[in-house]
C-alpha cells in the first residue's frame, strides 16, 4: 500500500541531497569561474559571485534541484517534508524486503 508513496518520497529525498551536494559548486574555492560581465570579478559581492558562477556554469535542471532542495531542507519544511519522506522511504524499504 505504500508503494505509491515511494516516488514522492524519492523525489523529495533526491532534490534535498542534490541541493546539499551541488551547493559546493559555487566557483569560489575550486572549479571553473564564470567570466564577469564587467571584466573584473573582484568587485562582485559574495552572493553575486555565487549567483553568476552557478547561473553560467550549471544548467536549468541543477539550478532547479538546488532551489527545490533548499526549500525542502529549509527551517519550517525540514520536518514536514524531508523527515517524513525518510520515514516513508524506510517503510517502503521494509515492505519491499517482505515481498522479496
């Protein structure tokens, strides 16, 4: 009966983990950096630099996953979404073990 909840639980878990893993690709510590429009990247603020790097170097789907995962893990929704998805995931896993 819980198999139909497996896909929503997977999607919530996947975007949360993708957001957590992709957050390190900001182009500040390592990796390629996007070219600044003014030619000098030293005058950009931290958030502007991160936004410029991610916008130029990541595609639409990674950016979408970062946004959705950040929302899923945010203060008010971490318990409501992510933790419940983990509970459902465990229940689906135990049901699969029983079937197999």
